[in-house]
C-alpha cells in the first residue's frame, strides 16, 4: 500500500513542480499503540515506510510526522535522517507544544513546528480553555522569532542543544554543551511533596566560552558540571533574566543568592514563557 501511495504522490508532486517548483512534503498519521494496518490511516510515510517513500516518491523533499502522542521525542526523532529535515506539521499546542517545539529546534535541528487548531477548539482536551492553549505557544514563538537567526546559525554547529522531560517516569535528563554537563529536573510545585509531572523543556545556545542563552517551557531547574579537561567543579558567575525591548534583549534583573542556589542552580520561572524571558548564564570552573 505504501508503495502505491508513494508513486501516486510522486506523480502529482512532479506535475506540480513542473509548473511551480516549491518544496513539497508528505506527512503521516502515526500508528496508535496496538493498532493494525487498516485501523489507522495506513500507507503513509510512517517510520518503517520512509525508505519506500524515498524510493517511490523522489520528488518529495522531506517526510514529516503528525505527533499527538505523549512520547513525542521518540516519534519525531525517527524522522531525523540524512536528507530529511525535521518538520512537524501537526502537534498539540499549549505548554506541551511549547516544550516540544524547543526540543524540535534545539535537539533535532528542526525547520518548523506547527500546533494544530491554534485558532480554534478542535485540538483542545475537555479540561482546556482556548486562551490557556494559545498563550504559551504565542509567547514562545515571539521569543523564537527574535532568536531565529541565532538558532539557525547554531544548528549543526555543536553549539545548540535541548531536552524535553515527558511522562511520569522521566524526572531528569542530561545535556552536554560547551564543555559542560547540564542536568535538567522538574521543579517541585509550591505545597507539593514531589516534582511536577508537567512536560518541561529547555533549549541552550552557546554564545561564548562559558556563556549560554537558555529558553524554557515549564517549571524546571538546571545544575552544571564540567565535562572537559580542567578544574573539576562549576559555578554560576551570573544569571540575567532578559526581555525583548524595541527589538533588543535587555537585562530585566540579575538572579543571586537563593534565586540561583548560591551560584549552583538555574531555576526556570514557570511564568517565563508568558513573560517572554530568556536567561543569559555565565559559568566558571574551580
């Protein structure tokens, strides 16, 4: 089935490109757990059919997933292949979508992330309100629109990375960038006995030796350790919260004392996305 779909799509794509040579892609409805062919939208460019599509539809420029599952990183990661840039044409919005977008751009060198139904109610869960879903994505995209030139510069250079924590069992994760190991954990909400189960993500951009920009979605914290030759310990020299003013990133306040764990902790403000905050972190080793 996948071969016949692919060859038909290729014929349509080739005809269209002959008239107007735009980049073209095909997106896939992914396999639901325990579903069999015919129980989902079979025949599309799902991960195990991508090679068939690349052989049968050479006029397509890339293949993309529609991802609505909680294990987002697992599914979208299968589309990061040589010659296939990562683009997500359908996904959930809200804070979950903001976190997934950061992971897509920072970890997978993604070229696009599109939450579905951003202007309507079609993608909402029963407990969600439209403004609750729109606000985190709107604020994050405002940040990313101004960081886009830097993100594009850093993608593929080894100076950008990101991580998303998803699912109840994943409470922490580790990143490596610029000679440092960065451990991301969910923060404990006020009045709670344990960490939040909310999806969180952080994206880091290295801007200089020992200096990074960080963008977060969700309430989380990061600690740092050296990951290269030299002194064995890392400390935080400064953390500046920056906001966009007239197209320039301007320091709003510097975090010290309890706000940075006495120089050991970057705590991501849970309202940071809504406030348009980014963090400029300077480290030192001793």
